């Protein structure tokens, strides 16, 4: 049996907000969040009972966020929002690292690399989706993310100990 | 690199999310997606869950019924499009507050009786005819609905009333004068009868 939609919002509202923020920045993220949950609520009765609600919502959120970017034809500033969050982030999965340092290293990357890294590694976008946002090809997006990670490894040695998801 | 979304929580998330959830309730209502809106209110007989469809008040539930379970049941039986959205319940909350304050004798709210059917719903439709401060026996209610032998069925209809307090099943007593069972417990039933006797 399907749980009340309120529970779905309660359990996944935070994750959806973070995806929207990484892609859009704080302000536009709220519109994307609302559109995500309205679309999800419309479709919810038809969602299979055993579906992974978080994965389903994050997929909708990415699509909505990309729609917002397309509609407004302006460039996002994803990582600019993040340093204020870093104070409470307990860990970024980098052993022994202070999170703020990593975010500073990310924020210091050239714009394309920073966006490609944030979209791919934080928001989980595919390179084809990133190419849609940044312009250019999937390969260019993949290269930008790879260059970003290479730069991070150079400027932030702690990151080198962790394998990057492909 | 293993940046997880969970690590990007920011201190203003809680207030942002609470604001976004309020907005979702309003937008879902405006788009006709809010099949069930609910809220909870404090009362002298404990926290009450109030739930309504666009047609009217659907459910009043006592704490002892376990509000999460009640909401799960509503999601399964009516629709899973359920949100905490207090606005649709404003009138019901106000009238209940007036009732518990002794300032209201009759509820004037649209009701959605779709949780009960057949004879049970028939009984529940007639219960508001028992006036404030009055009581009837299960047998008298059976006569009232035109089926004097259906005393036990009247008892079942009262016990499964989805709208306690508003649909006054608490005014139906056993023929021997004992208060009889009640969905909120017999102490709550006695408290409501005392409230109505005092006003």
C-alpha cells in the first residue's frame, strides 16, 4: 500500500532541495522544488508501490531544474552557494579533511570545471545533461569534469585518496 | 571525490523546507491535486486529527487511534495524495474549538461520508438529529432509522463512525444506562456528555 504523499515530502524534501540548489542556486531552487513535488504528486497514484521514491524524485528534480535553466536562459552559479553550507557539513567523504577546504578548492576552479564537477558529482547529472546546460558536447562536459577533478587532486591532495565515480 | 548530497545540508534547510511545504499545500490545492488535506488540533480530549476532501470533512481521529495509521488507511482507501495543509480544515478547527469551549451546539460543516456505506452511513446521517445535551439508546436509534431490530448494527455504525464529535455517536448509550463503548474510549465519551450537560 502506498504511503501518504506527505511522508514522501518529509523523507525526500531535503535531498530534492539540495539537487535543485546545486544546479540552480538558492533562489531558483525553490521554484524547481515546488514544480518537482507538484509533478510528483500528480503522478504519485500511478507510481509502483515498490518504486524507489528518492530516485524517482531526484530524476524529476533534475529535469525540472534543467527546464528552469533552459526557460530562463541564464547561467547558473552552482557552487557559489555552497561555502555557507560547508560549516555544518560533517564530511565530504575525504578522510581527515576539513570540508571548507574542499569547497574552497572547488569554488576556485575555472567556471566550466566547477559547474561540471558540481553537476556530475554532487547533483548526479549525466554528461549529456550537463552538456545541455553548459552548451557544447557530452565529451566536452566529461573533459571539464575530469580536468576539474585533476585540478582538485593537485590543489587538494586529500581528494586523491578517493576514487571518482565515473 | 565522494561528495554526497547529504553533506550539503545547510542550517536554513529546516525553515526553507517548512516554507516550501506550506507553498506546496497551497499550490496543490489550487491545481486540484490535494485529494486529502489534514491537520491536527489540540482539544480537551487530546490531539485530534482532522482530514478533509474537497467535498467536506472526511475524518476526525483521536490520538489513541494512531494518526499515522489513520492517514495510511485514508491513503489506501481514498487517495495517496495526502498533505498536511491546515487551511481546508480552518472552519472545522474553529467549530470544534467553539464546541469544546461550550459556545457551539451544532456543527455546520460539509461532510464527506465516503468512508462508510450502506446501513452504517444511514445511521451516521441520522445521528446529528440527536440534539446537543440529549442522549438516545442504541434501540431508539434503530427505530429512528426505521429498522428497530437492528440494535447491534446501530452499535457497529456508532463504533465505526469516521467523524466522532462532529457526528455525535457519543450521545448514544446502552439501554441499561451504561455509557457503552466509544472510539475514543469511554472516558472521552463521558467527558463529552459532561461538557454538553454543563453548557
